[in-house]
């Protein structure tokens, strides 16, 4: 009998543990979580707060480039994500999301974002 590959992902995932700030809505507080992996189309993180499949959220991933290029400053990746999967894990909730839009921003010395996410319409969507 032939084996069936149920893998639906079209892009290679990069195992990447980075801090991520989840912005579920303008009314709810931000949730600090940790990424497990990331691809050009999706993101998976571990959080203490569950999300709902189908929910659209915003998130900021702080990428420290020390493993990529020396001498570079950290980069913040802002994503608009649609939650596709939520599962209970030993340390909280594993949340998988499809990236619908994203933008990069350099992080200045004070840790603030030097540009965006206005270009993605995050304010209009109530995500910041």
C-alpha cells in the first residue's frame, strides 16, 4: 500500500524561536509568545492565550539577525495572520497561522519600530 503524504504546506519552514507579540484585537491586551517555526506563508507559535480558527490577528516577530548576518540590527516582522489551527500543548496553546500580509521594520536603539504597520492598514483593521 502506498503511503499518503498529508503535508499541506507549500513552503519550507524554518525552525526559529523568536519573541512574538500577538495583537488579537484593539480591545484585548497584547500577548507575548514564542515562535516555533516560520515560512514565507505561515507562522506557528506557543502562547498562553488560545486563538480561534478563522480569527484574523496582527503579530510582531522580533528577529535577531545574529544567526544570519553579523553586525545587523534586529528586524521586526509585522504580519497580518489568519489562524488556521489551535492545539493544546504542554506549555500552553500551539497556534498556526497563514500570513496574509507582512512588512519588515528595523528596530532602533530604544526598541521602537522606526516605520509601519500603517502601510498594511493595521490601524483600520483594529490591530494596533
